[in-house]
């Protein structure tokens, strides 16, 4: 019985370490076994065995014969299974495709995840010259239109928790104080949509609106985004109302998204 307990503990530890490896690779892009072993505080042979198991499952890929690894396509398969079952994705494609076609820009669906914004679905607009995927990306709440929408209607304590740990200026118009952010979120609540005008990246504009459940709670955000050369300040308000209309089509009925 004691041996069984030790085996169970060892298995749980291996799972924990394997997940830690995936998180390391997600942050770095790629890494070698020696680096990973050092990060985990384990012997290189232990890290190597874990990498082999992940490699066999397709969760990591080997970059070259030099022994460096990166996240594998197996994760895309798993992520696809998750996003296909999410309410905010399952039946929304008709609406997001129509919006992308109407405004000519990329449309994303995003949710709040651990005080960050997580993009869970994307439809590329016809204006896209080069493909930029936001799917699976996690970004801050204070400098994104989606983040503003997803936090504006939270209780004050929850809004405070969702604030950034650092008010570093990321782009020309990044919000750099709690006071300025609260003022912005008040405006979002008044107009029913949010704008991020070169706040996370220079030359990048995004306009988002809240998707609400049958209890009127904000559960997701729908957002259009593109370069400042195409999305002009004089069009912000009209585009905001167009995005709001799409959001309303996805709001209120929990069965709408289910195919």
C-alpha cells in the first residue's frame, strides 16, 4: 500500500513537471533540455524522459538535431476541442464572418482568463495583407479594447485585481495610471463599447463590445482590429455601434451559440 502511494505521488509530480515544461516553452518559444532541467531543478535525464513523453504525444516538437524543443501541433488539436465547446465560439461564426466582411477587418472573440484577455476565436477580414493570428494569445486588460470591455462591468474590487502589475508605456497612447483607466472604463460603460487607439502597439486600433449571457453578465467580447491607416478616428463611433450590434446578436440567448 505504501508503494502504491509513492507511485501515485511520483506520477502526479511527473504530470506537474510536464505541464511546467509546456508553460516554459509557451513563454520562451523554444528551449533545450539542459535549460529546462535547470528551470525545473531536476537532473537532465529526468527532463529528457519528460520531453520524450511529450514528443510522443505531439505536444512538443524538436526544432533540430541540436535538441531544442518548441510547442507541438498536438496542442492545437487540444485547443480546438476546447474552443469548439465554448459558448462564445460554437455558434458565433455566422456573426463574426458577417462582421469581418462588413468592416473589412479581423474579428476576434475573447474571454477573461486569470486577469488577462485570452483570444479564443478569429475570423480574418478581407483587408488582411498578411495573416496575424491572435488565437490563443493572452494580452493585458488595460491597454486592449477587449480588456476594457471584459473588466468595465466588474465590481470595483475585481477591476482592481485585473489591473496591470506595472504601468509600463507599451505604445504611444498606453494608459499609465489607475485613475486614467477608471475614467476610461466609465466611458466604456456609458457608450457600450471600447476603443484601444495605439495603446498596446503603435499603429494598431481595436474596437470591442461585450457579449452578455441570459443574466446580462458580460461573458465575452467581440472585437475588430486593424492598422491606423484603415481604422480612422472619425469612424470610431460608427464602427463601435456596428460591433455593438454584432455583440447583441450573440447576447442573451444561451442556446444561440450551440450548433
